[in-house]
């Protein structure tokens, strides 16, 4: 079947333009309707739902404020809470005194024992008293203390920080039943910093055997000072 389009081109263009106009008008109506819907929704949220939420929040604030005001000794409770929050800070500021035994076992020769330890964390000083078989052992102890260094662990790596002790002096040495000694020294404050991981490093040239490398030392690290001859 053969069909002939007898409409002139102008008429065809007019029909297409009218169809496009209807499509544009329909799209505009849909867009306008969506805009109006969004506007209405925003108005409801801001002026109804948000006001309702703010009212509920204010009611809760008033309620809990009243409960706090009615709480007995509120000032004391708040003070205690503030102090509890500060506990971690205070803990970090206090010296790690528990490290002293570990450090001494690392630097003390296996033949030397300690009878008394005085640590002053304010003056950063230590006084050691104890016994040794001979002056040679005490001198080795002093040299080990003088040349020991320390490291600080940071991000999984150990950073060398230099000498751990300074001003190491043997102030007294006598022989009774055994040789007794007194050693005074100063230490780096960082050694007892609670916030840092510290390790003592013995001098590489040292041939002294300390308790850190001896499973069964010949004498205990800590033992009483021997009585003088003729003592009770």
C-alpha cells in the first residue's frame, strides 16, 4: 500500500514545534512541582520538626539540669572526676622506680652484691653500698657504670642517647669479712621516664660478666652487709 504525505514542509515543522513545546511545558511543570514539594518539605522540617526536636532537647536539658542541681555534694563529685582525669598525667610524671632492679642487674658484675641502694629522683643520684671479693671487682663495676649507655625505643627503632651514668665515684672501700664498697653516681632522668621504653647498653669493650648474661650468678644481687669483726 502506497501513502503520500501531501502536507507542506511548513506544516510539518509547525507540528514538530508544537510537540516540542508541549514536552518542554510538561518538563517545566514537573520541575516546578518538584521545587514546590521540596520547598514545602523544607518548610515543614525547619518550622515543625526542627522546632519539635529543639523543644524536646530543651526539655531534656532542663530535666537533667534540675537533677544535677538537686544532687548532693555536686561540687565534690566534679572535683573527684577532675582528679581522676588527671591520674594518667600524674602517673606519667612519676619516675618508673621499678626499673632500678632491672638496671642494676644489667650493670652489676656477677661477683658483686649490693646491700643498700639510695635513689634520689629529685637530685638524679644513686648511692650504692655492698660487697665484692676484691678491689678489682669494684673497679670493674665502676668502669661498667661509667661507660654504659642507654637507648630509647621510638617507632620500633632504638635511638642511642649516650651515657646513662655520670660522676661515678668509689667513695669508700674497706675489707672486713669481705670487701665492702660505696659508690655514688648521677643518672640521666630519662632512664626513669614512665612514657619511654629504655634499655641499658653495656660498653662493647667490657669483659665483665653481669647478671643479665648469667643464669646463676655466684652471689645474690642483694644481700646484707657483713658485720664488722667483733660485732654482734
